């Protein structure tokens, strides 16, 4: 029997990560599903802590973006993190694999297998976000059918069966709501500011998943986001709901007198 604590989408939210660390007692190991530092919070400090902890970690789409895109093409969250990271931290991010399959452990991806920008357990339509159908999930998994598969990216904590066993998203440690335009305009809202993670356990009866939510000092994180020009993050961090959108905040910043 082995118990893993699984985190994803930390997005540089150091106090949220520290609360998860304090909550997950008695686990045998940790897994990190990516999107670790991008955001207007504590990217350098978060990277330093995780490099010291040395957990098995994969790269998400934001690691790829902040390492490969020209600064002019980066989103504001990636650009903030890219400016804050040290050379050693950038090298650490560049070394991260796209998938993990630790011995006796779950198979780990960030988004859908082979596509770090696609949600695995959700589907975006012109009407918004909804849970993926069984057929959509099967098409995204293809021939991949491990007993336990873990994904991140959508920030939505969710667990459901698939042909080979279970697939689960632990939710996001660091950001409980956001708006996005890919591939259609949609919002994600978990409805509370608490940090999310999961504990997965293998045993004689197969895999079990416990989705956890942990209170932390979200007001400090929201105030930091506000100071760094991201009122959209501040609203989401306080409530787990979308208030100001990223586009609104960026328009206001461009219109502000200099």
C-alpha cells in the first residue's frame, strides 16, 4: 500500500502550498502535476522550496510557455514569473518531463495526454465549461489505460472511472477561479478560496482518491496580486469566483496614465 499527496497548478502561491504541506501528514510520497510558478505571486520562492523538496514533478503548459515564448508574446502571468526566476530555477523547469509514471504509482500528465492545453475531464463549448462525456474522455485517453491516471490544468477537482480504472484531477493549490479564451471563452470557479490537492492510495481493493481542500491566508495572496497589477487574481483568490477578468485588468493597465 502506498499513499501519494498530489498537487497541481500551484501558480506560485507559496502560502497555499505551505498549508497543503502541513495538511498532508503521513503520506509516502508527493507528485506535482505542473503549472508550478506562473502568476503574480511568489514564483521564485515557490521554485526554491520545490527544488529543495525534490518531488517528482512534470511540466505544464505554463512551464513550456515561459521558457520558450518571446517575452512580447507571453501572458502577464508567465512574464511575471519569467522575470523573477533565477537561472538555476529556469534550468530546473527546463529539466521537467511531460509525463511521470513512478514505480507502483499513478500515471501523471498535465492536461490531456499529448496536449498540455487540453482539459482531460472537462470540455469547453461555445456555451462554456462542462464535464467531459465518457466518449470524449475515451477519445482523449486513446489506448492509455493505467489503473490510476492523474491530470491537472483545469483547476477543477474531479475523480471518475475510465476503462482502465480511475482518472482524477486534484484541483489547483494556488488559484480557484479564472477566465480563459481557449478554445472558447469560459470561466472556472470552484466557489471557495481554499487550496486543493488530493491523496491517492493503492491497496488490495485498488486505487482510492481523497480530494482535499485546505484553508490558508488567501487575503495575503490577494493583496500581493493586487499590488502586482492583477486585480483579476485578487478577486479569484479571495472568493474562488471570477470578478474582474484578465482582459479588463489589462485594458485598465494600458489606459492608466504613466
